[in-house]
């Protein structure tokens, strides 16, 4: 097994979280608010500010991806002591016209355009960590996401 693959896992955890799949959890993330989300990717368990939370869709997705990645690359999952994703979330409310990062992104509900006066903005600052008995692999990535109130 190549050590580069373990670094790839740490990198990809952050990329997946900052990607589109997290939108399935937007309502839950808004409820949690600003703070630190931690996901044990080996078990899909989640914690917010060190307190257990209900299992998030993204946590299940990361867990499934990890299992498939290990299978595809002949990595014994028991070789991994810990696989964690830590996300500092900083929420704010902005006006529709204040959007900076969506580049004209459009939102829909039931195939109809959806727009509200206020939007959620969240700065995700992620750190992926993969630990084996030999080494710890780390990666960092950040992204800003914006979406209208009540969406999706």
C-alpha cells in the first residue's frame, strides 16, 4: 500500500465535506451554528463542540467513501487507527445582494427558482487526519458556502 494513498484520503475528506454533498445537512448545520464539528469517519459518529450529535448525512457518505477507497486500494481498514474530520464552522447572515462566492448560483425548490432576502453564509475550515501506527497524515482545506434561508 502506498503512503501517498493515505495522504490522498486525508485530502479528500476535506474536499468532499466542502463539496456539494454537504447541502443535504444544511438545515442541521444551521441548527448547530458556529463552532467545531468533528466526524469520526471510521464510525460516522459526529460531535459538535465535543457533544454527540445525530448522525449526519455527510458523515455516512464519508464513511461509505472511506470503505470503498480502502477496498479499491487494498488498504486494510483495521490498519487505520483513526480517521477524523474536524470542521470549524463560522455562520453569518447576509443579504441576497451581498453574495460573493456563489458566482450567480441559482437555487430551486420543486423545479421553481427560490430566492430569499437573507442568506446563510458559512465559512468551513476543515482538517482531515488519518492516523496509522506509523504516521499521521493531515490535510487542510477551507471554503465559503452561501444558501438562502429555507433551502433546500
